[in-house]
């Protein structure tokens, strides 16, 4: 029986991974880094890393989980939780519905329990294809529930961020998710929980200024834009152009805000190393 | 009846009382604490120890400045990371010495500057909120003018959030909101109307716990009246919170922010 369930969960994850966050057609896909085309199949095999130049294109949340989790271990948490419309903002519910249809995601974060090379952990993976991975009530709630779940079950927490920041359509209620997620992470950490924060392109605004910056370990993919204010807002404020590479992972590493830059293919290995060094993060 | 746009203008009024006014009128023996001990001093966040009706408290808040010279020194109330890191230092001392904390919120937002980013603006705001969320002394926040974005919320994780009648509190300025969602900053009045950024809306939504009435025409028309209202509210809330155990204070703060966006007073 259990075996059957596992196989079914595996198929669901594989299907979701196939459906989103990968190059879909049999045609060529152009790299935003080097501008060169490569066949879609090569992109998919490389988890959306450019076969020609190594540029990291966005990867869907399910695809990411499919890469990280041991076969049969994926168990989605709060998979049916969806956003609200607290401002009654014109067109917002319709936009959410259309995106759910288009992306196969219910919201811009997927949370799950799973094992990575045998280590049990709680994962939250943001997906920039759903309203720029912005954080409204549903994202704040799913992340907070994932943190609390990890705390209750004494599991390590691994969050992959990719977000344009607060969800404007939910106004102040999206802002308040910053305090909510931050308080949950703080409590989790005070109780001895291990939180590994993994930043991917782009991580900005209210997500940077809350849970994404609070990891016990701070990691990022190469070339990711990471910051609080967006580059355009800064340029308008200071009246000058920002230098090449500003707010990119490599600059953050230099400025002391990251422990390590991790190539996409290296995630399982690096995360497994950290989980092992923390004895599976269960010491709490 | 004032429109949300009217209130945005009142909240930003040049002569509106700010933290230095409240410090002068409501507190005695103010000792200012300066610097984050790592990088520098940020004048856009003012903080220190003072007496409130004889009781030592920690006071912390955004400072916009009164003269143009001060405005520039304070970047019109937009803090750099050093401001938030100084705030963390001051808050940790409040916890250590068991002093209640009173914060005054009035900022367009954290400063979107080049150096601010290089020194970790997001990190500083996140850690300031994290620090506030873990405090076990009474914490009261008063939104006195503009509560702009994460830069405001960084000082707003409190047991009680009070708000002046014409203050505003929002995820972004109405201009920024209109420019992002409608690609037209000119529609800021319309944005102000849909954003639910007034004290009345936020009270209904459970984001704030109390509205502090202002004199007709706005806080800048009668300082003495505003001071009386704020003084009374701070005293009353402080008395109530002081009866709670340290553990209960931390727990109630967690629960309050845990429920943000669940529907507030209208649906609970
Ligand atoms: Zn390329």
C-alpha cells in the first residue's frame, strides 16, 4: 500500500516537474545570458542551465524538488492553500485563476517534506513563474506552516527563494507576511532548528528583507540578482548607473552576505554535506 | 470627510510632529545612543534611554529632521542598514535591562541607495524584525506619520501597534504602487483609495490595535492636543502590558503577527 502511494507521489512530482519550469518544445531555446540557442532537450537535461555558457535560467519549484528529493519521498504540504484578495483589487482573483491554470502551481511557493540522500527535511521552494514569486498571504502562510512543521518534527528547513518581493495586490497584508515569516523562523532557530537559505534569481524586496536573509547557512546560485531595492529604483535615487555585477551573488559573497555560491547541479551534494555536518539537523 | 489621498498628504506634512517632538514633550532625561558599533551612525533612526512618567524606557524611531539640513542628514527619514543595526543593539539592551520599548514610526521606507545595498539593507531589516519578534519586554509601536514598507515594519513588530488618525501604513507609497501595478505614478490618489492604508482600514483589518484621534485639520495644527492623546495611550497600554509575564508578551506578539492577513476583525 505504502509502496503504491510512493509511486503515485513520484509520478505526480515527475509530471509537475515536466509541466513547468522546463523548456517545453522540441525547438531551440535562447539563453538570456549569452544569447545563444540550444535544443530544449539539452536545457532540460541541464536543469535550465545554459549548455553553452552555464547561465542559470529560472527553474520551476517542482522541477527543483524533483532534482533534490529521493525517489518516493516527496510529500507536498498545504498543496491546496490558495491566495486571498484582501484589497478586493480589480482583476486580481481572475489573474490568480489564470496563473493556476497556466503554470500548474496553486501559488508562488511549493512546500514539502522529503528526504535528500536519506536526510529528512522540510522544503519551501518559491517559483518566479507565478506572479514573480511575490509574497502575499498564501506564500507567507505556507512558508510559516512549513517552518512550524519543521519545528514540531525537529527537521531541518531548506528554503529556495526566488521573488520580486511583496505581492502589491495584497497591500499591507503582504507586508505583514514579512513579520510573520521572520517571527516563525526566529522561533524555529531559537529552538535549535537548522535553516539553510538558498537564494536564486531574483531574490528582492520583502523576501530578501525577511526569511531569505536569515539562514544559519546562506547559499546562492551564480549570477542571481539579490537585494532589497531593485536596481532601477536605486539608479533613479542616486542618479547614476550601477556597475556591472552589482547585487549579484558574486558581489554578495565578496561583501560578506553569503557562505558559498552553488552551481545548480551541485545542490544535492552541498545540501547533503551540510545536513550530515549537522547530524541531520535533528540535534534541536 | 478626508479621502485617503488627503490623509497621505497630512501624514507627510512638513510640520507634523516627529520623534524629537514626542521625546521633548512626553519623556525626560533622554540619553541618546549612537552608532551601530560596526560601520557608523545613522541619524535617520533616533534612539536611546529616557524616562516615561519616571519609568526608564527605550525609545526608538525614524527621524525625518526639521530643517532642510537635518532632512538631508536624515535622508528624509530613510534609514541605511546602520540605522537598523543600531536599533538592534538598542533593543537588545532594552531586553537585557528589562526596559519597555516605545517606537515611533515615520518613514517613506528604507533608503534605496548603492551603499545601503552593499552593506545589506535586506539583512539589516530582517534581523531588526527578528530581534523585535523575540523580545520579552513590553513593546508599543506608534505609527505617527508615514509607515512606508519594510523600512517602517522593521520597527513595528510590537505587542501593540497604535496609529494616529491621519497616519498611513502601506506596503509601498501610493506613487510606487500605481507605477508598479498600472505603470502610471500619476494615479496615486486612486492607489491610495484601493490600498487600505488609513488607520480606519488597518484597524478593521487587524493590522493595528488602536486609532489615536487627531485635532481637526491634522496633528500639525495642535501639538499639545496630540501629545495629550499619545501620552494617555502610551501610559494605558504600558500599564496593561506590564501586567503580562515576559513569556506571555512574546507569545502574544507571535500570535498577533501569525494571524496577519487571516481576515482581521471583520472575519474573526
Ligand atoms: Zn548561455
